[in-house]
């Protein structure tokens, strides 16, 4: 049995005023992608990785990964996240009883210990996702007005990694067809599979805005003191 990381990295850094791929935006002098891959492999649970990238920037990814000490393959990403995950899954060509660990390239601070915990939970149940408990009060709104206050004790913010038995994810993707999602576990949930939630640190942030990058820089600088 093998665990393969599927890393969607085909998105663009438009919010960083950068026309290139967001996964190559630099954090502490290294691309976000390398931070994420380092931490996935440091978990001791990932055997290899497939990264889906924008085809026109493949050469830049090859250069960024030169000398990387773990096995990484590139796949041509799609227009949507779902398409990019599907492309990485097809390139990975796992056996049905292998496991796939989907992790965003834009989450460079994931704790390797927490990666291991999510993988271990999936090995027991077939599907598990990382998430963190919400600290904010959540309001459901309509037309700019509050219509409901949602009990936050019943909620969690899903992040990545999300780990599945490969056969489950393949079947879920085939069943859902072209219907798009922003979260891979949603596909598996619709199949009636119970997905285990592993609560993790809030430091596993997704780099979406320039201020997120500043927070990540501060986090790494503090750890190096």
C-alpha cells in the first residue's frame, strides 16, 4: 500500500499582483510549493507526490524542484481545482487500495505531525480531513441581513490535507462528473462515506492574500529564533 500526495498548484497569484503561479510565490526565499512538499514528506507518511501545474509554466516548476530529494511528478493542471486534482490523480495511477493525500500548495505551514494524524485516521476509516474549530460567531445572511446565528460548536473549517482510499475518490469523481466543488471531501461525502475529521492547528493557513504571506513570514521567523 502506498500513500501519494496530490498537490493542486495550477492557480495564479493574481492577488499578489503576480501573473505567475501562486505556488511559486516566495516565502522565506523559497516557493510555497517547496514548503508544502517538505512538510508532507516530513510526516513520514507520504511515499511520492504528483503536483498539477499550469502547462505554460511547467519549466519554472521543473527548475524550482531541481534537486528536491523526494520523488515528485508533474501533471498538467486544469481550469478548476477539481480538474487539477483529477489530473494529478490520473497521473498518480494509484491502486484502489492505495491512499491519496490531497494538499494545497498554498498551505505551506502544515504541521508534519498533523499530516501523519490525518493519514492515520484515513487508514482506519477510508477517508479523513484536517479541520480547525471556529473561534468566530457565524451568521447566515441574506440580502445583507442576518437570518440565523449558526451554533459554532457544530462547525469546523475544512482545510487540507484530505486523505482518501484511492478507490473511493476515483468512484466519487466519476459519479459526480463535471459538477465542481472547492473541497474534495464533499465528493466523497455525497457517496455516503463517513469522513473522519482531525482537528488541527489554525496555523495551517492558506496563502490567499498578501497579508497571509506576511503572517507566514512572521511565523517562520519566530520559529528560527
